């Protein structure tokens, strides 16, 4: 009997986070679910990667070196291979003004500290819904 391949095994996610411990926690949690993850430690690297490859999902911090998270989201949503990627924000600094600016461009926002499993499961749920649409 063939083993059923879960759709997560085809997902590629960009983790945009400058905190190395959180990078590793997200990376490991996604790997455990069969998701291929690529890390970008700053906003400029995130834009380079997002302009060169389509990602099913992006988990992004707002306070990043070299380019702020909301700027990355704005560029990603304007054109390129990630224009329709699922975007989850994971940030320690989410205020109403910032959320208002990015609300239409993201699927969900979490405030740090957040449960990593919940973040990853939420991301998977949104990517599954998008794949079925």
C-alpha cells in the first residue's frame, strides 16, 4: 500500500526573521511537518529570495534589518513570483496603524511570543485553502 503524501510535502516557505533562535524554531517546526523552509535574516535578503522564487508561504517579522517587514510585504504584493503567497506576520511590534497598513496583504498576524506550532498550523491551513481554491 502506497503511503499517502501530504500536500505539506510540496510547500516551500520563506522565513523572514533576524532572531536566530526563532529562525531555528520555525525551521524545525516546518521541517517536522514536511515543509521545505528557506531563511532570510533581513528584509533585503527576503526581497532577493522572493523576487527569484515562488513561495507558498512567508512568515515575516516587522522589525528587520535592511528593510522593514511592512516594506517587504508591500513589494512582494505589488509584483513578482510571491504576489499570491500566504503571508503570516510574527512580530513583537504590532500596533493598530501598522496592522491597518498591511491588513489586506496578510492572512494572519501573531504577536511575539507566539506558540510556534500554532503559527505553523495556521500557515498550513491557509496554504491548504489556497491550494484548493
